C-alpha cells in the first residue's frame, strides 16, 4: 500500500517539511533508504545519513538541528519522539502484512468451546473442551489450547504455541512460536530410598494484558494457585519461569534467564540475559540486574543496579572485576614480598 507524507504526518501529529504528496510503500533503515521508502532518525550518531539517504520520507525528532542541506527529493516529518513514531508505523505495517482472518481446515474445535467474533484459526489447531476465546484472536497453525483455557480479545498465538488446561491469557497478548504455558512445575519429593515422587501441579498460569512472550519460553503452572505474569511484561526468547513465580507489571526479561519457583519479581524490573534467580526470594521494584548475574538472595532496595555472582551492587561489582583481572599480578608481587621478607629474616 502507498501512503503520502500528509497521511503519515496526520497520523503521527507531525510537521511536514518538503512535499506532502510524496508517497512511500516500504520501510527501510536510513542508510539503506531508496525512493519510495520511509525511514526514521532518532540516534544522533546516524545523523550524517540524513544528508545522503535516498529515502523519500524520514521521521525525525522535532528539535533536530540540521547542519547542512538534505537532498531535494527528501521530505521530513518532525515529531516529538521519532523512535516511538516509527514504532507506531511498524505496528500498522505489521498488521497489514500479517492480516489473517477466517478458519482453515483441518482444525479441531470442541463443540463446547466458545469462539468470539472475527479472528483467525489456522490449520491443525486444537481447541479443547470448555475453552473461551475472545474477539479478534489469531490462532496460527498447530497451536494447542487445552480444556477450560480462556483467551481474551486481540491476542495472537503464533505457530506451535501450547497452552495447557485451565490457564488464562489476557487481552492484547502476543505469544511467539514454541512457547509452552502451563507445563508442570518442577516438583518432586525425595524419598527414603533416594528416589523422587512427583508432586502434582494442580494450579494454573495467569497471563495478564499487553504481555509479549518470546519464542520457546516456558511458563510452568503453579503447584497450587497461580503463576502470574502481570500487565505489560515483555519476555524474550528461551526463558524459564518456574511454578508460582509472580512477575510484576512492565518488567522486561532478556533471553536465557531462569527464575526459580515462588520468587516474586517487582514492577519495572530489568533482568539481563542469562540471569539466574533462586527460589522463594523477592526482587524489589525498579531493580536492574546485569547479564549473567546470579541472584541468590532477596533484593529489597528499590531502583538499584546489581551485577555478578553472587549478585552485589553494580559499582562495587565493576571495581571487583578490575581487581580480579589483576590477581595474577598481585599474587606475583606477594610472592616477591614474601621472598624479600624471608631473606631479611635470615
């Protein structure tokens, strides 16, 4: 589809500099832009590309001061936040590109399932007994939805998602391929003979609204009660969320992080890649934890940065790393001092 600068400017509440009738039909990075492309500039270190790009339209921050002339074929749209504005455009583009509707065959829908208006159900999807699905939900091929699951409006389940029985998924949720929601928590009771007896996991998983879950992430059902992922949480690929974990609103977690059972992660927490969190602890609101850190105790101070294994405040951890790097040199100096002292004592 083609859009004019005037249409885009109106949508973004931006100010147009150049030809308002120029049209674009593609999105591109500013350094790769060509005629008919729409791009954006928000990071100052890429400013030099705006003077050489062949893109037809570039979205910029309203306070950007141009240091030289741009090409006469370029139209600029000034907005309050170029990055956020371009994100809006990307979302619209994605909706057009991935627009799916109707029902493909073969698929299985239990007679006692309730399916809302609109939406899409792909081939080889399975929808179990007592399932309730809201309006405009997109269910891609090979999705499994177990008995008595509820899925609210405008949620998207990409190919191969598996949702076990009794789990609940809110509105505007995006679940990427290979995600498993509601698999059993890791509960085994040690026996006198050294074996382990499985502890039944009879709880469920609650995914609240506006959550996005990356590919191949697993969220285990609770032993009793619920494992909860609250509003606005963003989970990367390959994350393990154990039974009875509670993740606070607008928390962001990067790939390969694992959170052990019954831990509570506060609101607006940022966990870097490969962070490990032990069970039954609390991570305070606003905490930021460096990649590959090991959180072995509760973090009670809000809004602080942490790093290392075991985790410690971020700045002391950086200083410790400098000392660790010098340990061989320090050891050598200590050995030399020991020899010097021994020679003096003889």
